[in-house]
């Protein structure tokens, strides 16, 4: 994860016109108290509710539209081409906070945004609280001995334990069935129905519940009715956003997984 | 070499049947889950009435055989047979060795239909892909109809050329529409791509039930007219002078081949090259008369696709290559071979 602060431009000590094109960065900014310094967030930033959502896109960004808000700090997590270059040319301070590859990235991104927005103290407190809560949730490895399949979509793409979300599951002691399927170490292998039947995971987590998948649709799939997870009712929908972002709500994600396991 | 009319020899059909059997068995035995040949045979024997054999397989492994592998093999046989025979029929009707079942815009129309279905959110819901096959089918038929309407309107071009050109135009149009929609709704790209690359991985008995009647009817029609395809091969005017109703013959064949292709495409996506590789290989091995080729393409087409599917399943397991990639890898060098052979026979 790299930060790209243009060397020739210094950010103001307390920027007051922040644009966030990353839904995770939006969550972090509001969590550290910098919310009232934000003037625009991208169309995918749906949390918190008070964030000023606009039609700006973090994936197909339009330089002119961004500049139109006259920002003094732009936070992005993805540069499709020459976005950073363009912003530099317009002399707009930019911070790139790529998708976290581990929880440490989350802590450092929170600290960085805290420093940049003049909320370093709140950022440190937030980090401490996240650390504490995660430690408490991971305390007794409630999921030890259980295997799981994390479904990203109905074409059976999954995330291995080396990914960010995989590491969160690992905090609870859960074992990922997708690991042996990812020989290249890419992190998001596509599995087949046959493989899943053979591995027979104890739990199935559906992060595509918002796209129509549920315990019923999974049970209706050809051959899936024989899975242990389906028979025992261990098919758990998880929130698409909290399972894919790396901000302060990782705690609520881990909590939801733990609650599901405790309910078995 | 006898000089009489081409005859379909029985042992050719038998070898085709053997190919189907071998491919099917391989398709049932091979895969990421380790199931032995003996266990698979025992499991199948167990389902015969009055036979009770304990195959020693657990419930999930049985589910793998009956609900994942078997429908997949059956669907592969049906789709392969349909695409290969439709390809052969098209080659006869258009007198062009490179004609394939997607010539008249079927592929582009199906792709567009699927894009519309997925983008409008119809991909959600319990029957995961249900609206998708229907829209693929509708799109494919719409494209072919449009091609025919545009291409068969008394132009000065010879009807075959006119149809082909109109097919190209219609295909380009639908492809452009599809690209436009996908650009605006880019989150659905993976789902659409998944369909476009062709797959048998989500084959279920529903798909088999959907496809079987179309395949049955269309293959029967094509097989019934295969003698006349030979006559058509000498040229429109010559065939007309032999008493063949050329226009009607062409229409019947194209309708049967397109309908069957549209149905196949709607359940398995756009699998390419089957309609070229199989008819040409059969021609090389058994002779060029359509009387001989078409029944054999039914058998060898099915076996070919099942084998391609096995490769798709094993090469990067447990992930799977889209089957269209496997057939393309085989198809590209094959095209070169066909071109070189065509040059040599001149």
C-alpha cells in the first residue's frame, strides 16, 4: 500500500474541502471526526448516511468533475490511468490509499488520514479501540476446527486466507477451503461446484446476499443439497460492504461472523 | 475406392458411438473429486431397476456424479452434437468451408439478450440463470430473423453472399449495442463474460430438459435433408435444374440449424469452433458427402465437446477454464490446417 503525496505540493494543515473517492476512506474520515471537512464522496460511499454522496466515480473518475468541487485534498484507493497525474497537474493534493492487504494497513491508513486532516489524536484512539475489540473477539478462537467457503458471487469466486477478509476470518480460527485452489497466490480463485462438494465446508458465507443469494438459493443449486453446511443450516449471509472494506467497520464484520457461529 | 454413391458404413457409426461412450465415461470419472472407474460404474449400476450394488460412495460423492457430472456430460453431448451438425449444415447451405453456426448473427444476438437480462437485474432470484437462457434464445432468434429480412430481400447479389453480408452487419450491430450497455453497467461485465466464454459448469438437469426437445427436432430435420445438401453443393442454378426448391431448402436448413444453435447457446453460452473442427475432421476421415458427414457429426460432435469439457475441468483445477478457451486453442491451428488443405486440393 503506497501513499502518493505529490512532493511539490503540501497539504494544508487542516483541509476543509476533502473529496473521498474511496468508500473505505469515507468511513475512516467520518470515524475520526473529519466528516465536516468532507465536501464530496463518490457514488459507492454509502456509509455513513450523512456523507455527501455525489455522482463522482472512484472507478471511472472524471478529472474536471473532481476539480469542480475545488478540493484541497483528494483521497483515492484506485488509479485507473492518469488520475494522480491529472490531479497533480491541477495542483490538487492527492493521497492514494490502496486496498489493505492486512489489518496493519488499516491502522496506518487511519493514522495517515488523521495526520492529514488534523485529527491525529482521534485516529490514534480509533486504532486503539479497533485493536482492542478485535482482540476481544478473537480471544477464544471460537471457529477453531471449522472450515468455511466465502462466496463472492454465484460464479463461485472466493477469497483465500491470504486476503484481507481471509485474515479476518482467521482471527476467529476458521480455516478456508479455497487455499489449496490458489496455487498462484493470486488471492481470489474461482472454485467449482465439484470442488466445494468434495471439500464440504462447515460454513458458507454469502457476501452476494445483496445480489439475491440466500440459504434457499444455495440449497436449490444442483447437487448442493448434500453439503453439510446446507443440511445443518450453516449458510450465513454477510454484509457485502463490511466484508469488502478495510475501515473501522471490520469490527462489526468480525462480530457478525462470530455471532453467527455462536448461534449454531 | 468404390465409385458408387457415398454410403454411410455401419462401422463408422459404431466408432462414433464408441467415441461417445468413452468420452462420457471419462467425463464421469475425471474431475477434482477423486472417484474411481469401478465406483462410478457400480453407482450407475445401482440405479438400474432390480439391481442393488453398493458403490461405497458417500452422499456427496453420489451428488457429484448424478447432479454435477452426469448432467454436464449429457449437456455436452447435446450441445456438441447440435453445434457440430449445425456447422456442417451451414457449410453445405453456404457452400463455404468456414461457415459456422454463428454466421448469421446468432452469437451476437444471444450475447446482447444476455446482457440485457443481466443488466436489468433479472439475473437475481431463485432460478439463478432462468431469465438468461430465455433472453439468449430470444436474442439469437431476433438476430437471425433480422439477418434474413435484410439479406433475403431481392438484392442483386447472389443470395448466399447477401445473407452472409447481412449476417455480418447484424452481428456488428448487436455487438455494438452490447458493448455500449456493458460500458455503462460495468459491474455486470464478469457475469456477461462468464456467459460469453461458454460454460458447461453450471449444467443441470433443467438445462438438459430445456435443450433436449430443440436438439431432437432440429437434428432430425437436418438429418432428413442431408441428401439435398449434397445437391445444393453444386450451385443454386444447377441444383434448381435437378428439381430442388433451392430457396425453401435453404430456409428450412437455416431455420433448423439456427433454432438448434440458439437453444444450445442459451444454455451453454457461446462455445466456438465446434461447428468447424468437427465437420472438417469428419470430412477428412470419412468423405465429403453430407449423407455421410452429418450423422457422424452428431456423434463425434458430442464426444468432442465432452472431451473439451474434461480438459477445461482438469487443466487449472479446481478452477475451470471456460470451455470456449479450450475449443479456441484447438480451433485456431485447425483453421490454418483447413486453409492449407484447401490450397493443396486446387
